[in-house]
């Protein structure tokens, strides 16, 4: 049995990736401790995990809810800047608190979310093996792939590579506060500085929940990088109340802007307007937000929180912010999408939705009800979108999922050697 520590943000998009992994490893006899801000404690304990909080001064109980409420009203660069401050504080909490937790709890190996700067530095300091888990879009950097925060299409041309280089320089300036924290602690602990951002990822195994077919062509991923497909709970999720009796026999359009960028009222108004006159029923979920919406055109069915997996099994189309978990759940259930990316890695995921042909994309700043209605009609009526979604669905079914990811983790920790793909 190995005692694993899990380091990831407390936000549900990251938790929902790590919990199925933890559940699978628990079934195999391992011990799991979630190490993150205190807001995730109740969820961790309910899932049967042990829990250790970090950054209680930076992230007191309720701080995550406050941060998400602010981020929910931001978009573009402003949202990214706020996220940078959030992840800077997260890195500080990791670097200050995690070394002591590892030593006191006798944690033997770490599963580190790829977005958690500082985690690998702690592992290196203590000589603890770690695995990198890509909960969001793959962040491994190479010049042939556009920055994660852009909607830029993939292109192998020289001009596209130059464009990408410029984009990465801009991103580096925005994210410098996060790197400064890690640089300071590596210097304090006499660890060599990273000369490449990819050096912060595991030398044993790096695991993405994307299927390989949903990623841009890659040239420089390490041989120990694995695309395993998405992770899902083997046990059912907690039931979510929903007025099933209000569903009609019309094709179902499911609209979700996730649990972070879910307070932009104008987006929901545009979605409702775009669906007026379509032979379809619109269901809007507010992603847990308690804010009420004004009366929307077309009288859509609006709920604070929805049983997403159950609705996706009935949906003909999803209108999404292009969060990774919702996107993968759509692909798993064979549902094409219209993406309205708002911020952070959502533009990069939306670019992959367009590149794989599983949906249409409308940039947030160019969103109108007319453009959205046109995109909805196109995806609903042109067969190639559904065909491409079914192709990705089959790829996910063959990828191995959470069982394959757990096999890789166990082998990496047992052998101490890179697990080659």
C-alpha cells in the first residue's frame, strides 16, 4: 500500500478529475490524502478521502466561494490576471505548508495537478516521487502548439510558430508572479532553477484525461506522457433534484457555462434569445450559482444546478464555456457542441473543439444571438458534427480511462522508472 498525497486546486473542475483517480486507487488498497484549501474538506471526507488543509490564512473557509464569485463576472485578460493571483497564492500555500504535511503524514508519493506551481519543487526537495495529472488542457509547452489561453487554430506553418512564440512571451509576462514564488523557494532550498517550464512536470509519468485524438499534433511530449481519456466515478454521483416532468419531446439543448464563469448574465440572455423559434427545448444550468436570472426569452427551463450526465444522455446539443470536464462529458455521451469560451484555458479547449470538428466556436467578444442561432442550426443539421463526436466517443472508449491511469501511477511509484507510453 502507498500513501498518496493529492495536490490540486479546490475548484470542482480539478476535484472532479482527482476524485475518480483517488477512488480507483483506494479500491486497490492505497491510502489517499487530499491536500488543498479548506473549502474542499467536506467533499473530500464525503468521498472517503483523508484531508489536510493548506494556506488557511490565504484561503480561509469561504474564500474559494468569494474568488469564484469574482471570477464568474470576469472574462478575457482580466479573468486571466485574477487567476494568476489565485494560483500565485496557491503556490505560496503549497511551498509553505506541504513539506510539513508530507513529513508528518508519511506521504510516500504525490499526484500533482499540472496547474499547481510549486508542487514539483516540494517533491524534489523531499525526494518524493510524483505524477503530473493534467485536469485541464495539456499545458506542456512547445512552439508548434498555440498558448492554452488563445483561440488560435493549429497550424504547422512558420508564421504560426512565430505567432505562438509571441503569444507565449505575453503569457509569460502575465504569469511571472507565479514563477517568481517558485524561483524564490528553489533558491532558498538550493535547488537548481528550471530553465524550461516543462521541467516542472513529472519525470516518471504525465497523464492527461484527454483522448489523444482531442489534442493538437505534438512533437516534443516526453515518452512517459499518457492520454488515458476521462475519469468518471464508478459510484453514482449524489442525486441532483431536477424537474424531469417539465421536459418535452422536443430535441434538448443543454446550456452550461460551468462553475466559474457562470455569472455573466448577458451570456444566458443571448443563449435564450438564440433558441427562440427553434424546434428544441432549452435547459440552462447556472452551475450552482444562487443568483437569479431576469425573465428570459422563450421561457427556457432554468435550474441552479443540473444532473449533467443524465441530461447529456438526452441532449442533442450542448452550449458550453468549453471547460474540459463538460467538453469530455459531451464527447463521452456523443453530444456535439457550440462553445463560447470566456477565459483561462477555455479558448484553447474551444480551439480543439473546432479543430476536431465536434462543434462550432463563437468568441465571447463576438457573441450575438444571430451568430449563436446560426451556429446552433449548423451543428444540429449538418451530419459531420455528430460523426466527428462519435469518432471521439469511440476513441474515449478505447483509451483506458481511470483504470489505465491507476495502472500507470502504480507502476511509476513501484519501479521508480519512467512509464513509457
